[in-house]
């Protein structure tokens, strides 16, 4: 069993979206000098094209932009890449804007002009949030689990099929992968075995509501590539404790 903490060593990827080109350039220079991998976009359409090209850990969003504003952009960005953490930067942070942002899942709101000393610790904190992938075709289950995990500062990506999971894992590394046994296009156990072989440092968890079938499987052979399994409905305390142990730094 893999006993290393589920962390990633690569530099965090940031996307800065602002129609003020000077702001984009200044933030890109500062963040790149620190060691982050930074791309910029002057508008929503460019941001979405950039997002299609690669995955980002964090996005810095200006609120007021021509066409699609920052919150409208985040709604679409979240649909495409739910694991990306959003920081909204705006000079118009009234109560209504804050409420809309919080409802959408924006992580933090900062005033504009950007206070770089206040921004940098937030970026560092967001980049350190553990990243995981849920592979399950039960939309309601995924949505509920997403909310629970985001409340505990996990970055969560979702795939509803083995094919979609493969596409996402080709774009970025996931230190933790949760897979449902019954997928529309694959056996979850076979998928976990493939993940284990291709990504040996990832921690893997099997989720299933088929208790008796899994018991029979356990009696005949081991679950190769599976670090741990949980029955649905989840025993949430034990489930969360397992994830916390996996992401806890080694002493």
C-alpha cells in the first residue's frame, strides 16, 4: 500500500483574467518570479479557450469585464473545471456581489487595486489545498460530496465515466482518486488497477453500493490497485478521516 502523503510537487498553475492588460502583466511577472506557472487572459472567451488547453489550480478573476463578467465566467469555468479555486478581484464588492459570489463557490474576494501582500498568502493557501478526482456517474452523489469536500478545503474534480477520467488525468495529476465500482463505460475495479499501474503515487479509493458482491470479490482475491474501499451510503466521519490522513504531511 502507498503510504506517502497525497501531495503534488509541481508548481501551481494560475490563470489571471482581467481586461486591464497592465494588471495582467504585473501579476504575471510577480507570480512567475515566485515560481508559479502563470497564464493571462484579457476576457472571458480567451480564458475559456486557455482553460481548454490546460488545467489550472487557481484563477484570479476581475469582476467588471466587457461581455461576460467575472461571476458569469466563473459559472462556466466551474462547470468545466470544478477543482479550480477562484479568487475574485473587484472594486465593486457590494453585498449583492458577495452573496452571488459565495453562492457560486468563489473562494475569496479581494478589493481592487490588488493588494499583492494580501494576495500572495491566499494563493499559497489555495495551492496547498489537496486535489482529488471523483469518478462516478451519480450526479447527485457527486454534487453532494463536492460540497462536503470543498467545505473542508479539498479541490475536487468530477468525471462521470472512465473515458472522462482518463481525459482529466492526462491534463493533470490527481494525488487522490475515488472511483465508483459501476461506471457506464467500465468496471471501476479495472479502472483503479489501470490508475495504480500508470500513476503509482496516487492514493485510490473504491466506492460501491454493492456490499454483497464486493464481499464475494474479497473472498476470492484482493483488490489490486485499491488502497481502501467504502460502501455507499458513506460513513462520512471515517471517510473524511481517511482523506485527512492521506493528505497529512509526514513528520
